[in-house]
């Protein structure tokens, strides 16, 4: 969904499946049932809180109603929404396309059907296909199943241009305070947004989006220097830079996490920076770096290339732009270089025209309001009472009866026999093998994988955490995020950033926790270095890495403070999107040693820790810690590398890697692991070369039950229950995978979304844990009983062979999803999962039966058998507070 179009994307690698999906999508888009009950369930309805009790109070229910309430609990979303509505006040962009929560109950079923009939019509549709299946077949199917059944109409959906203002405007909005804000006293946002030109002018759009990157991207950009470095705020505003998703584009620049009293100062800086850019322009090297980035983006092959092209052209094409012109990026690059050559002030002139002299600009500020959530709840309550007030007794009786009808309809098993489906027998029985070579460079193990990488080289290195003192583990994510951003060797952080942009496709470090595939209480812990470059830049890329190994700079306190603030702000902002992930991570914390480490490195514990670091007035202790961590992690004695590139380039890359390893050899130091119980696993099971991965085994780990509640300022909940089960190689693992997928589709979706009104919910299997979750859920502990009922449903065996086959197809589509050349061989490199282990797992998936599903539900998920953890993130809850079995955070 965008503000002005709906897209129905799908992709598959199977020709038969493509036809089936096309058939279903055409039917869903053009001929949906849109029954009144569908509208009540998915949209909104008035219903008794307990549908089976006519005396329980009437409340608003409905999936989209709750989803949008959840969406507006996110301050970044609230701000972005207001900004768009107020910058384009005269047409469709002035309203909330997903539905303002309190406007949703004004929509009627009749209006919805009418809207669909005029807008979701072939005369208003555009089709896009990509891939190697013949086009004629698609066109024939689209014509026969959809287009031939309609007469052309004039849908009259074009968006008129927004009338330009003759003078700039200012406005103010409020939001809910953020309990996790890095600095509770600085929670304001201020941003200036400019209306630009029509997005159907391809070259102008290309130029403006490039210009936007030059103005705001990375530490060398003028706005980063002017706004981020003085530490007036924590990060750029949630909406920043060029946005070409509306008919006329916009550019926004501002700050979040700032103090109210800095408002005038920030406005002044923005206006001054624009004047400075007009005066001094941009360094040639920065423009080169940006064009280099475009070259890499065009050569890098992603697995969803076709779908990303579809999204890329959608907005412009939707407003009658030329989609083919948009795809000819090389032409735009050539024209850009030529124009710049002819007029060196080309970009400065654009800045003057679109920013300095543009009177259609909006300055929007946002500040927290302590009673924001109360006001929202009160407005909803008033709306509800107004609706209830208008009801007669017979209306109320009618609502009760309709509620029971809906419940009965939701409890019926749907007949899916009309849907075309693949058979399990259509699935390939064996997997294609990815060959790799294992060798060494200066004693460090290396995995080489020859792939058609289109002239790019991909480098990874896994560095173990085994020798790191455990009290430093909490700092590792911070180390990862700053080690490539503070300067190295003879380069300060700005020069380092510039070199990375000119010479590489990016250099990053991330934490890795890899559960063992045979034992639950064993895992590998490390950090993964990743980078890529064009073949010609290989020596430069390795040189940047050796400077990071040999001489990283950690001493610049102000730079560190900026990075800490940004990181803490990003974590705080991410919770309302990924609350279910945080709930699952916390629920698994006490169930396996890997689960415990995941919570430390990537759970709520990490969010809280980064908030504490952001509050420190003195960062010198943090700097000393980072220096200590570096000695343990960037140590060739406990690392292994992987290279993916073309066969032609392999020997050259190996030679460059060899000289990189010699350059960093001085960092090699044999250090004692912190834990005594280290288990070595061969990198190549068929090979006795002695090269190995070193895992930690915690034989005396005691899993324990724990229920945690995080009170957060959201009107909805994120809930998870995780259960300790079996590792990847165990013969029951495949049955648990299929069970999770089947329980999600056939039971939990109905209970949690259709009946419960949450935006989503389900179960998944991974890392030895079977995890239930719900997302943007109006209920709290009630959802835990839905999880229990899911287990009872599985144990009772009330599912059909067709249910099992659908779950198998769904699991296989994930197992068989395409892998990009850059990532081939990575599963093996990171977690030691060989082709043979994958094939065994595949055969076990095929072999799953009705009986094996009932058995694993009884064996692992039954009340007496299970060891589980529970976590809920959500608003204040009296019942949980009073219950001593819960820990409230």
C-alpha cells in the first residue's frame, strides 16, 4: 500500500505455481466477495466485549481498526503522516490512506463496495511481470480471467497538482512521550519540508534524489555536519531526504530527539546550510562516490530483483510517467555527468530553485504530551458512546446476534478446494549442491565459493567472542556499529567514510549467535565482518580492513557520542515495528544458552543498556572498553573467512586476501577462552585437515520458566510464548516446522486475527525453540490461552491431509527461496550446515505425517512436558501487576 495505489505483488520459481497465483490474485483483486461479515471482521464493527454475553459492554473491534491504532502508537509514523497531510492539504494526500483510527467507524460496507467497483477496475490497473516465463501466456491468462469480463470505464483517478503556496507555513502536533528516549528531556522533532516537481519528469527526479543524498548522506554531507555533529538532536527526523512516492515529490530535513528551546536555532541552521551549499557546492569526490554507489547497486544481484523493480517504477507509472525511461538508469547517469560538465553550478542552481526560493515549504514541529494517550482513549470512548447512544434496544439485540453469527462463521472450516494448488509431489526431491573449496591464508581458514557475481567480490570474516570477558558482552553491538565509523589508520572518520563509499559497496560488522545443529545447549558466538567491492577496488577494500584491524580510532569522544545517540534512538524507535521480535527474544531468554545471549545482544536488555550509555555524561570508560573488545575480536587467531566471486577473479582475490592476512598478522595472539568447555567442529566433515569452528557447550545449563511484562506506552500488545524443543538435526525438528506453519494458517490466524482482532499472530520454529507470537494485539493474557488452544487443537488431530500438504508447500517455498550469488555457501560458512544435512532435513519434511504431528505436539508442547518462557510488551495492566508469577519491567 502507498498513499495513492495498492499493489498486489507475488513471486515464485515454479511455472505452474505462477499460473495458480496469478489466477488467485486476479480473482481477489477484481472479484472479491466483500461480504458484510468480511467488512465487520477486517474493517470495524460494534460488538459485545464478550460476544457470547449480551450484557458485556459494546466496544469497537476489527483488524484494520486495531492495526491503525497500533500504527499510530509509533511517533515516527504519526509525524510522517501529519507532515504529508499538511504539505499537500488540497487533495488525496491530505487524508490518512490506511485510515485514521477514529474515522474508520464512519466507513460503511456500501461505501467500501462502491469504492472497490470504481477503483479496483481494469481501466485503472497496471500489470507488471518479470522473469524468464513467456509473456504471451501471462497476457492470455490476464485477458481471459479478468479483462474480458469488463467494459472500459473512465475511473477518473488522476491526482491534480497541489496548488503552490505564496508563503511558507508552520504547524505543530503532539505525540506520546517515549519511555525509552535516550534523553527524556529532549523529545521534540522539527523538520522543514519542501514541495518539489512532478515525479513523471524522470531526469529531474533522478537529479533531485542524487542531490538529496549529497545533502544528507553520511558524515561528509553538509546537513550531517551542521545538524548531527553539534549533538542538538539524536538523529535526523523520521522523514528525511527525497521522497518520490507522491505525484509531486518532496524533500525534508530536520532533527528528532531535540529540546524545545533549540527550535529557532535548528531553523536557522537549516536555512544557513542551504545558503552555504549554494555558495560552495559539493566536492567532486563525493559526486564520484555516489555514482560508484549506483554502479554497485546495478551490478549487485538480489533475490527479489523483479519485485524491487516493480516497486521502483510504481509511483511514477501510476501517474502516467514512462516506466521504461525510469529503468534506463545508465542514460540518466550519462546525462547527469554531461549536464554537470556543461554547467558546474548545475546542482547549486537546483538548490537555489527548489529550496532557497521555494515558498511552498512547511516547518512542522512535534512535542510529547503527557496526556496524549489519555486524550486518544477519551476521543475513542466519546466516539463509541455517540454510536451506542444512537442505538435502540432492537439494534443492540441485532448487534449481539450478528456477533454470534460472525463468531460461528469464524469457527467454520473454510472450504479451500476451489483454490488451485501445487501438490507436494511437484516439489523437487533433492537440493542443488553449492560446491565450496576450503583452504587457508596465513593459517586462517578460508571458504572459496565460485559464483556469477557480475564483477563484484564479496568478503566475510567470522571472528569468535570466546576469549572476551563476559561482562563486556553487552558492549559488543555498540562495538560493531562504531568500529567502521570512527576513522582508522591515517584517515579521520570523514575520510574513512568517503573512501568506503568510493571503493566498496559498504563495510559492516554484526553480532552472530549460531545455535548448534545437534545440541540445544551448544552455540557459536562471534561477530561477522562483511563487505563487497568491484573487482578493480579489491586492494583498496582490504587496505581499509587492515587499517581497522591495525589502527582503529576510538578516541574521538564527540564522534562516539553522536553514534551512541543515533543508535539508542534507532533502538527506541524500532520497538513499535518489531515488538513481536523483542517479545520472542525475551521469551526464549531462559530456555537455551543461545537464547540468553540473543537477549543480551539484541533484545530489550540491549535497548535498555544503550539508553543507559546514551545518558552517560562521560564516555571515557566506554572508549576504554571498546579498545579492550577490539583486542579480543579482531584477532586472526580466532577467525575464518569466506570469499564469493567469479572463477576468473578467484586466484587474484586469494592473493589479495593472503596479503591482507600478512598485514594484520601482528594482531594475532593466542588468548585463553573464558569458558573451559569448548567443542571443536570440523569446517568440512569430509575433510580431516583439522580446520574447525569452536563452539561453547554449557552442559549444566538449567532452563527455567519465566514470565516478563514490559509496560510501554502503546495502545496494543506484542505477545510471545516460547517452548524449548529440539535442534535442527533432530528427527522431530521437521515435524515441528510443519506444525508451526500449519497451526499458524489453520488455527492461530483465525483465533488471534479473525476473532481476536490482532493484526497478526502465529507460531514459528527455530534455534531449538517453538515460539508463538502476536502482533499489534488488542488482547493480553487472553492470547496466551489462544496459544494453549492451538496446542490442544494439534494434539486432538483435528486437521486434514490437505492442511498438512499446504503447510509442507509453504515450508518448502521458504526452504527453496532463491539465494543470491553473494550468499551462496553462507549457511555452511556460518552455521556448519552441510548439503548433506540440508538434504536429510528435506527428506524428513517430505516424510511428516498426521501421526508425527500429533506426537510432537504431545511430546514437546503439552502442559506437563514443556519448559516455556512468556513475554508481553504493552500498556499498563492491573491483573498482571497483581499476579506474583509475572515480573513487571
